[in-house]
């Protein structure tokens, strides 16, 4: 590393811009779980949300500030992660963002206002002069609350560069310390975006004393290229999301930018401090919780990213991996060709394998580790070919899904002093229902029928119901569960994947549900508008109908726990959309 290189500040916005992906709504526990993982990954700044949007968003950002902000696990040589909240250029937004983040040891307010003529004229209906005045006033207001202020001229990519220089100079004068340059609609070419960054740095009064940042959307598939062009032109912060999730075609993928810098240390004037070995496990976590499946051929974290199918390639890789591999799979947490664990493997081997796969340290709470080990033993007993790395990732997702919320620190939650939007309070069990027995009858020329018995921890009773369905055994199983829990539920997404190859593979099922209409199928107006809370569940089993039932039940338990908490809390209202 040359002495002239500067550190690349990685600003992750998975929980804010990423959460704006169509259909993605994470609840507080899920956001905290992702935030913890991002802290372990070595992310420098996390945009934890848009606090004014709703009481639930405020609460999530505040809990991340309090519970994740101080964490130092996996951050040797780094400072605590900066917790950032987004605000429009409105005093109430800015005050609310500050109130949400202020308890983090390091915190930031991110204020934005559009600067392109099209946004000024049609959206904001203000002149360029009024735009500059508002920037001066609102950045100044934010600066009086907090020393670390980021300003974004929204739609910078289509703004007049000369006006942008004036607007940014105003923001600097009012106290902004980071200037983010969003290509909000993913319109720029890499040459254009790089030239814009260079122009702004060279022509904005006071530019030398602030950090410039990239924020690129992927509408033309150029987000990573544009971000790297920005870095080459002097940006020292990149705004990114895990798996590139985000509005429309998404944001820049964190793992892609970092692995470019990692793979070409001489091509960029920066170095990174991200623990790339956690990429695969982080990607799987975000995939499961967001319900946004990662395409198999996605760079770095796609399931095929390190598979060599053709004979010529396989032969080459066997002779020397570098013939067809530019990244060592293990550097991004992908293990290939490793021996599977078997039924004689003990706790120590199991723990070592988890660490190798990116689940070391406090990634799993003790109870989750014990549950995962018990599941592993059952599986190792039934699988002749051993438990593969893919099975292990699925086991972790399954155990986390079944226990989500149970591991939340009650003291910290109480200290937060707010009604959580998802964590149950009082004596409502986190996992009210467990699958005790299930018999499914299906085939060709028969009507699929499912008989399901759930144990209800609240009443102590076992409840059985039977359902038939014309669309297959999973529909019958879900109908029986719905009848037992007595809730109308809409299945929003259902994904099944194999955890490895061969006949002994596990089926991993990921579902998302929301409260349905009175008939249990049609979406409520709230669900259709995206305002109804959504709940994710993941499970893995050798039997995909069992996996489907367990994943569904895990999501149902989250919904039931949410309802129990909700009956004690005022109903969630979404105040603002960006
Ligand atoms: O894309 C965008 O312009 C944004 C801003 C709010 C920073 O996400
Ligand atoms: Zn954006």
C-alpha cells in the first residue's frame, strides 16, 4: 500500500435506501440484526433509517444508535461505527433525526435537498436562490445540533454543475463536513460522473476541508462503475448497500466496490478496512431478511460466482486456481471443496466451521448456537453424505429465524423507553406456536390435504386442524396453520432453494407474510400500499414441506408477537415517504 493512499469510508445505506426496495420492509429486530452484522463487517458509517418517516423507523434508528453504536466486536483498529439518520431540509425532520441518533457514541445527520432544475421546478417549486437559502438555513440548523453533518444535493447527476458548486459552497459554509453527490436516477456514465466529481472538488469554495462521497443508483447497470469513477476523481466515501438492494434497479453493491479496490490495489488511490470474509454470510442474511433473492450470477456473492461448469475451466482450476479465479473464494467467505461435517463431528468442529463461514464471535447468541448444534446433529444422523457448507448457512438462517427477538437484550430495549414495533413485551412468548405434528397427503389425482398440530405456548394446549387445497400440499399446510392461529394472512413471497447438490440436499424456504384481507388471501389496502408490517421466516429441512411449514410458522410467530406488542402500543402511522 503506497503512503499516499487514503482510507475509503464505507457508508452503508441498506437499512435506508436499501429498505426502499419495492416489497422490502424490515422490522426493528431484523434491522438491529443487520446493523450488528454491518458493524462486524467493518462498515464506517451506517444510515440506519429515516427517523421522521414513522414512530417505528424512529425507534429502530434509536435502538441501533443505543445498542449497535457502541459495539466494537470485529472492529480492531477501527472506531465505533457512525450511526446516521436521514432528514429532508425541514427543521422537524432534522430535529427528529438528531433525537434518534444522538445516543450513539458517533453520530451524523444527513440532510438532503434537490438541486436539479427539474426537481426545483416541478417537485419543490422553488428557485435556485431559494434552494441555496434553504440549504444555508437547514444545514446551519443541523450543525447547531451535531458536528458531523452530511449534505446531499438530490439528483446532482442531472444538476447544472455551476449551480451545484454554488449550492455545495453554501452547505460547506453552513457546516457540512461530508458532501454526497447522488446520481439519484442512475443516469450518468462513468466518464460523466467521474468528471462531475473532479469538477466539484476543483471548483467548490471550501472543498479541500470536506469529504466528497458517491451515491450511485443502478438504473443503467453502472452503479459500481460510476462509484469507482468517483473514487478515482477524489471521492473518499462511498454510499452502498449489501447485494446492491435499493429503489428500482438498486444502489451500488458494497461488496462489488470493496472487492474492486481489494483486487486492484494499485488502480485506486484508497485502501479499505472491511472484513471481506464476512461478505457471503452478510449477503445471505440480507437476502433472507429482505426477501430480495440474489441472482445466481451476481458478482462476488451470487451462488454461481465461484462455480466452474465447463470441463476446460475445471481442469484449469484443478491445475492452478489462478487460471480462472481472480478472487480467492475464501476471501469473501465462500468455502469450496471443504470436507463436510459428519455425525461424529463435535461441538468444537462445528464451532470452527461456523467461524470459517463467517458466524464467529457473537454472530450467534449462546442459545442459538446450542439450537444450531442440536439441528446439526439431527441432520448429520440422517445425511449419509455429511452436512455441507450450504446446509450450515441454511441451518444458521433457520435458527436465527426461529429465535429472532428472543436474543434482544431486554435491558437495552427497556432503556430505549419506546414500544418496539416488533419485539413482544410482557409475557407474550416470542415463539408462541411450535410445530408438533404434521401429516400431508398429496399426489396425482388426489386433493392435497394437511393435518397440522401446533403447540400453543400461551395456552399450553395442542391444537389440530385439517385443511384441503386445490393448489398443492403447501397451500393445504398453510391453510391449516392459518385456521389454528385464527389470523388472515397473505403470503407475499415464497422462495425455495437447494442448499447443495445431490439427492440429499436440504430445501431452504424463505417466506414473507403480511396481514391479509378478511378472506385470508386478498391484500388489505395497507398491505397493498406497503404500510402493513411484513414478517420474514426461513427454515431448512430435508423435507421441503416441513421446511415450508416451519418457515411460515416462524413468520407467523413474528406476526403474533407483533400483534401482542401492538395491542399495548399506539398504531404505527407512516408520516412521510421520500
Ligand atoms: O438517491 C438519492 O438521491 C438519495 C438521497 C436521499 C441521498 O437517496
Ligand atoms: Zn439513493
